[in-house]
């Protein structure tokens, strides 16, 4: 018995070290996202995670390695999640550390399950590389859909500041995620086998990746006639001051001033919850907005009451100040805009952070298009609806542009707003559509159909900008096929990795 205890203790000690290394590699991998944008760090972190899973001798140990890697990755990538709790430190500040721990640990369960599945099905480096790539990609797809989904910080987003951004138009976010995972895992296979033959798969994949990057891109056809100018209005109302009765009017008049400035655009856009009142019931405010707009169509975010229900809405006002079109946000933020099991939670004093009345917002009826006349028809996206590729793909018809209004003051002044803007850019590339984005404290801007930023109003600055609306590009491959091909390929790789385990050698 004594002879057997030594290797068991050594294996347990090594497993503990592997878990620590996995957590550290997750932290490194998270550096791929803006504002750091170190895509090499993401590849390196994924490579180390794969090597650690490859040397795990059971699927249970692989689970903990995958979980630790995910916990480190999400803790760094989503560290901004503490910001909403710091708006009112006295009431909510104590909850901030728990938010990071619970969110990172909860999301990491997807990656732990993927690592366990891959290790349980596959034997040998190459089979494991296939199963690992497919299982992790499938886990990310599940993370984007389960319990309303939260696909923030996909590994694919490490490429947003590189020429690889164009790949989202062809294979979408889950396809790029799968490609990233496969590239890192196949490099791992080459390191494990240490033979020139094993270097061929990653070399060929890298070569194909590079070929895609230099392939020509179909540019959108230029608009005919005079440019269509859209005015972005950014009032810069800090979240702790946004609903202060003594400051609300100052922010409102600031937006009126920006809207009234010459020359006149074709469309004026105010951000999410730009005013604290239900404009449908506030005639005086509508009159003031209409006077400032001076005949220009204006889109404005505001809370809308319907009996006891309240909606996070975007209204379109005509020259007379009447609200002619409405869109109600349908993909709400759990614990931010509503609380699951709200009746019970309300009795415990738990309400959504972004709400001031009742138990939270009610969900709207789903995606719809708004008609802005000469500017064309837009798919409205309120706040974090822009992180869901499936919400954009669910538009009833192809719009002329995407319109995101948001209040990123909740996300702080560093990583949160920058990551949100980067992911909104990806939605534009995926569909080949220009994006108009208006944020309360920034980043506001316009992005063309290829993901190029044509104008921004930076964070924490008040102002407005008149920007020519770029034209749409032809429908993209991803826009026509959606996520189905990436999911099927992920399932195929898992199955292939499982089949290869039957071979005597790998």
C-alpha cells in the first residue's frame, strides 16, 4: 500500500498545480479582449488549457481544469461587472466581489463541462484536439442561449481589432470561435508529438487563416445622391446623476440644444432612457423636443408605462412631436432590468439595478423594423441586445442599417463600454450592415458594413456629431446561413474525436 500512495499523492499534487496553471492561463487568455486586444494572449492561454486537459488522466480532473481556466478567463474579461454595484456604493458595494465570483464561476461551468466531455470521449492528442475544439465551441453556443444567454467575451472577439474581423461575415462568431480553438489545439498537438508530421495540421490551418485575411472583400456600393446625415446626441449623464431630480432638466436641455443646432440632418438619435418620463404621457416634453428637432425625425429612448407594466422603449417622433412608431426592448438583462421569480424576489427587497419602479421592465414583443424615411429602415437594438447575433438575425426583414441606443454608464469607464462597442461592430460585419450607435456617456459612433469606424464621440464627453450614413453591403454568407454550420461542424468534430479513440494509435 505504501508503494502505491506515493504516485497517487504525486498525481493529486500535480492536478492541484494544473488547476492553478489553468486559472492563470485563463487570465492570460482574457487579455485578448479590448482594451488590451492581445490576440496572441488568447491563443497562448487556450494552448496551455488544451495541454493541461490533455494530461488530465480522468474526465473529472479535466472538468476542474476547464472550469479553472474559464473562471480565470471570465474574471478578467468581465471584471467590469462590478461597476453597477459601485453606482450606489452604500447600498450595493458589498455585493461587487460576489458578482465577479459568481458570474465567472457560473460561466466557467460551460467550459468545465466541455473539457470533461472532450476528455471522456477522446484518446490521443489529435482526437482530443478535435473533440476539445468542438465541445468548447458548442459550450460557447450554449452560453449564448441558455437562460436567455450571455455571449459576452466570446474567444472570437480577440480578433476584433485585427483584419480577421472580416471572417465574422463568413462564419459568424461561433465559427470564428471554433477556428480559434482549433488553431490553438492543433499547435498543442504539434508540441505533444514533437514531429514534423504533426506540425502539418496547424500549419495548414494557419495558412488557410492567413489566406482568408488577405482575400478581397466586396465593398458596399456607394449611396446615390446627397449624403444622409444622422445626428448622434451624447449628453454624458453619469449614472449616479442621471435620475437626480436636480440634474435631470440640465441633461434634457443639453440634448435639446444639440438637437437644435444647424445644419439640419435627416435623423436625430438620443440614447437609451434619454429622458426619465414616459413621453407618450408628457405633452410638454414632446413639444420641446419637436421644437428643437424643427421638423427632423427624432428617435428617443424612454421608459414607457402600460398600466402597471413598464417597458424600455425607443420612440420615433414626427415633426409635430407625436410618437408614430415604438419599439420595446425584448431581450432584458436578468437582475438588471428584471428579476427572475420577481414576485418572490420583491418580497425579499431584490429589484433590478436599471429599474426605479416596481419589479422591473416587461419584455417587448420581439425584433421589428422602424422606418426613418430617407434614412431607410433600421433594426433597433437597445443596450445589450447588440451582443446577441441571434437577435439581429431574427429581424423580420433585412434592414438598411442597425440602430443601437444604450446607456453604458452602468459599465464604468474602462473595459465594459469598449467591449460593448467592439461587439456591436461585429454585428455590423456579420450582416453587412452599417451601425449607428448612440450611448449616453459613450462610446457613440457610426460603423460601416465592413466594421470600419467612420466617426466616434469618445467616452465621458458631451456633444453631438452629424455623420453620413454608410450604405449596406450585399447580404453576407453568415447572414444567409446563421449559426447552423458552425454548430454542425462542432458536433462533427466531437463525433470524429470520439471515433478516433477506437484506433490503437493517434
